C-alpha cells in the first residue's frame, strides 16, 4: 500500500513515485493499481489523466471498486466529469478556507461594507480573538513565507543544520549502496567548494552531536537558581497585570478623544475628500480601540498554573539528550532548534567543531571536558526574558510520563506568556 499526504492538486508525490518505481521493477507481475475513488487519485483534471498514463506506461492497470475505467467514449466522458468535479471541489474548498480567514464574524465581530456597518462587537462569541484575526490579515496581505522543505528525511535529522567546515553551506544527505548493504552519509554539494562531493558517515556527526547533548546537563545549583528566578519573574507578571490594565484603559480613553476630535472636524469640513480621509482615520482608531478592549479583558484573566505550564520545558532543559534519544523525528528537529544558535559545522580534519549554543543553555552553563562552566548571574536574569524561545511551552514530548498541557490546546495561553515576558 502506498499513501500520500500531499495535496491532490500536485502531480509529484513521494508515495506515487515510489509506487511507479515498484511497478517498473515488477513489470512481469501484471500489477493492478487500486484506488478507492476517482477523486482520490488527483484533484486536478490534467494531473488525473497524466497520472493515469504514467501508471499504464509503467506496465500496470488501474481499477477502482467505485468506478470502471473504460476506453469507450461514454466512459471517458464520465471520467472527465468526475475529474472536473474533484477539481471543482478542491477549488471551492480553497475559497471557503479563504472566506473563513478573512471573515470577521469568526472573531466575534460584524461588519458590512455594502450596508455601511463598520466593525463592531457582535452578540456571539468568536472562535479566535480580534488580535489573532488582525495578524492573519497581515499575514495574508504581507510578504509570503518560504514553504517548508519537502526533502527533509527522518533518516537524517541533521540535514539543513550540519554545514561544511570549508564553505559553511548546509550539507545534504543520502544513502549509498554498497555490495551488501546501504550506508548513510552527509555530503557537501556546494559547487565551488574544495570539498564538493566529499561525504562523512552519519554516525560520526550524529554521534558527536549526541556527545555534546550529554554535556548540556546544567549543574543542580545553577538549574535550581534559574527555576527560582523564573518563578519570581512569573509572580512579577501577575502583580503587573493591574498596571497593564490601567494603561490600556488610558489608551482607550485617548483613542475615544481622538475619534471625538475627528468627528468634530468632519462636521466642520465642506470637502468630501477631507471628510473621506477623516472617516478612514476614524475607522482605524475604532479598530484599534476594539483590539485594546480585548487586551484589557485578557489582563483581567488569571495566568495559567506555573508548574503545569513549564514542567515539560524545564524537563527538557534539565536533560535535552533524553528527548533526542527517545523522541520522534519532529522532536529531534525541535532539539536542534532549541540547543543551537547557528549551524553545526564539520571540519574535515578535526571533526565537528564546538557549536554555538542557544541563550538558555549559555545562561544555565554547560560542561566541557568534565569541568562545569557556570554563567554569570546577569545571564541567568536574562533567561527569564529569553525563555519564550522554548516555543513549545507546555508541549508534551513522547518521553513525558505524565500528562501535560499542549501548545495546540491553547495558542492564546502561550501568546499571553510570551507577551508578558517580552515586556
């Protein structure tokens, strides 16, 4: 069985490509490819027939329990209709998703340009906050983000992180076929580098990184002090909530005053151009006031439980090697992001170079050659402000024996934590 998790609009899919390779290697077996429904093969008319031809060209036949693939005109016509319907459903789903992301109703607010209704609080509860909705609009209308790499493989967790010591470019990775087995290697593929095409065995570089992780266990004294200082900072945030709430109320009052002044100017103006400009400013201030009102309401809510929120994060800091050894591929990628401040470089003569550690581990102190190097007290103070770097606050890795809250359960919670500690 071959499965694909990528979008049906794409023609290039890892699972489908693997199936084609299997068919070509076993042409004489008269393989039959079975799909549960026509719409599951592709969500694009052109891709549907291209993939179908690839299956036939590879030497297999195509069947489905819900559809009979025929070569007569009527069968081809009906197949075209089904492929068009699948494409139509995909496109409608995309429009519906865009509508949800741009419709303020889902944030608990209403507005209607055609009816002249400006943005205002509705009588229903929103699924997301207005602030989150506003950030989504900025993301949709702003600069596009780079897509996630699809060539990252679970066999090589250091891919994209390990860099060549000569050219400093990230190294790629691959399996090399020997006489009796296949062997994993990391390879420099940067053209112009003197080490182009040179490879290093996976166990060498990953073994060096694992040895480095084993040394990242902070001393009990420093770790206890960091926990105490962070708890102190947490308590200070609770005490400052009232001050923040009062400041937001002042901002709302200032916005109300500015709106009132603009309304007076609108009443006194005779120019339609000037009036339109004033109305735009009033609209912006009204939207800003609504966001500040939401923030004021959040300031009145109690912070989540300290121990439950940071238990998993502190367990990771106490022993990061444990998550690397027992976690999934995604867990290992998280470990790399949380422990390194730059790419891990491999020197072709001396091996893996001393890495640049992230700020939390610099503040806690690390062990080198059996000697514990403690950070300055000021660095530990900075740990509280930099701790938002553990973006999986409350996230539960596989090795955690007891339940812990997850980031996915409460995005607002983690945002509230980061917002307070960055102020």
